[in-house]
């Protein structure tokens, strides 16, 4: 291969797999900063509370964290509905990110100039939490979809997809009779370019999100004040850079409104999807039955963002000069990313199996946490450290690796599987909307479960949950979660088997009907 041919090959690869635009790069910078803040602060907020409160309040810190995360998850679906109904994605991003930056600055400045007035510090903290909650919800509700739209617009602009379907494509796809020869004639190239656009959308979000998660790993063990300062500056700079693409956002939005699908996208919101799902009674029953199994999952996820980090107390830290909470958080995110990428490739189109594996991972995660807590408390009791969470015992923090790894697996399998379950069973034109609102509705269920967890903590206060984790009976709570998650897993197996059996019966009836129809047609032809 000559040099000229090699250069041509490289250019073709770049054109096929990579392209850059001002709009997408500006948004990706904001995504990277969000990922950094999420992994460095928001996902381990309980660690900050325990380290900086004047008196240890283990159960109150868990309640505050669960309420903050629960409200953030529930708020997502309302912001997303506003964004779809009033075409207000850019407005949501603008306001929620401004609130996010202000919330980070409220955490940074009071810690920079420490005050002895703890009541005033508490009021500032809770005010910052409200703003940060709004920023977290805005990211999930609007930012990812906004990036997807800009990516799709760039595909159309660069000719990677023309947005048009040849005549006969819909009829052929509905009847599922596209042969290898008809595939090209009926829009095979269009399908390929749509898949390419879908792949690029995942990469455009996944790459900066992954990089933002990796950055905290390379920071030496800094103070919380320094982390708040870095996060505030990073968010402010990326927010300013985001507005450099404003003209491109408007241009792409006008082109989308001038397109042939404008009237459809204008009506895409929660209510239109709900009406379409309600027409399919069987789909509605399966979705509702599956979501009921996710309440226990959400309680385990709530424990993962609170109690799992508290279990680091008294454990030996082999990673000196680094915060182990960040490493465990990134480990959970990494396992989620890996399983989300591998499972569809290894076992494609098995959404029920994917959700079932996620439920099984939930059970194993609870068992791992339960075993670790029993062992930890035995060693703490032998050392007489019930009132001291700072002294270390002869037990490494690596004991916590399995439960954090399984925490990521259950999220990547169960939630993503539930989203695919809804998307795979709606019409082709509604799949994108189903993915967005499937994700948001899952957030709603998980957020409700986190609020339920906060109520459980308050109900069992001074029995299972005290001011210190060493005075609490977290092992009993994990035992409860283990049996609840096991019951939830068995319940979902029954649900999945029921609907899978109905699928087989329905497919058999369709085949018999088609065979009978063909047989009668052949008899008529023979008579003629």
C-alpha cells in the first residue's frame, strides 16, 4: 500500500467514524465537567457530610443523601416533559446548569472561609443542595437528548444520513419481508446510516462521561474545599464554552423544525407515549409488572450511595494519598459501562434475560454487603472500637470491591434492560421517545424507592440506625434487603415466564393462522 492510498484510507476512516462540529464539542465539554462533579462530589456526598459535620450523625446523613437523590430522580421526568412539550431543552440546560454552578460555589466559599456559626453553615449547605439537585435533574432530563439532536443534525449536514426513506420502506419493514435483494432497494443504506448515527450518539456522550469519571482518580488526596473549587471553576468554564455553540444550536433547531418530521416531534411528550402504550394492553401490563420489581432494586441502589461508603469506617486503606470513595464510585460506574456495552453484543435482543440478570446481581450485591458488614463488626467489636470510626482494623477496604462491582452490574443490566423492553415493543417511529421516557420513568421509580429508604431509616432510628455506623445494626438491614431482593427476583422470574409463554402462544397462533390462510389459497388455486 502506497503513501497516497494510506492517506486516502485514513481520510475515509475519519469521515466514516469521526467528525467534529462546534455544536457537539461545546456540549461535550459540559458533559465532561458534569461527569467530574458527579463522581468527585455528588455520588459520594455522604462522605463529605460525615467528615465535615461537627458531630457524627450517621442516620441523618443517610436520610439527607437519599432525599436529595430521590428528589433529583423524580424531578427528571417533569423537566423532560416540559422540554418536549415546549421545545425548551436549551432553556432547561441554561437554567439548571446556572443553578449547578451556584450550588457548587455555595459549597466552596463557606468552606474556604470557615465560620464557627454552624447553623448558618447548615442553611448554606441545604440551599446549595437544592441548587445541585436541580442541576443533576436538568442533566438527565435535557442535556443528553440535546446532544443527540445536535449529533443527528450534524449527520444530516455532513451527508452521513439524508433523513429520507425510499418508497416502500415502511411497508416492507412492517411485514418483515425484506430480503437481501429488497433490503438495498427498500432502504438498507438508510438503515445502515441510522445505525451509524445511533452509534455516534452513544460515543458522543459516553467518551466525555468516561473521561470525566477518570479525572478524579489522578487527583491526590485533596481537601473538600479544593475539590469544590476545582469543580466550580470547571463547570463555569465549560458552561461559558457551551454558549459558543449557541448559533449552531439555533441553526440545527431551525433545520429540524423545517424538516418533514417536525409535526411529530412537536407532539412527543409523556402523554402521547402514555396514550400509545395504553392502546397495547399487554405491553402496559408487562411494563407495570416489571417496574414493581424495581422498588427493592432502588432501595439497594440507595444503600449503595450511602451505607456502602460508610462501611469504609475502620477499614485499612491500602491506597495512600488517594480517596478510596472515589475509586469505589468509579469502579461501580466502570462495571456498569462494561456490562452495558458487552451484554447486547453477547446476548442480543434478550431484554427479559437482561433484567433477570440485573435482579440476580441485586441479590448477590446484598449478600456481599451483608457478609462484609458481619466480618467488619466482628473485628470492630473485638478491638473495642464501637465508639471510634477512625482507628483501623486488620481488614482491608478491598473487601468492598465485590459489592461496588455488583452495584454497577445490576444498574447496567436491570435499568438498561427495562428501557430496551419498552423501546423494543413500540413502533419504529416511537423508539427514540420510548428510550428517553423509559429512562426517565425508571428514574421516577428509583427516586421513589430512595425516598422510601429515607422513611425506613427514620422509622428504625435508634434500633438499626444510630449516630455511628459501629453502633448501628447495618447487618440486619442488609439481611432484610437480601430477602426482599430475592423475593423481587423470584417475582420477576414469574412475570418474565408468564409473558414469555404468552409470546410463544401468540406466535404459534399467528403461524397457524398464516398456514391456514396459505392452505386455503392454494386449494382455491388448485380448483381454478
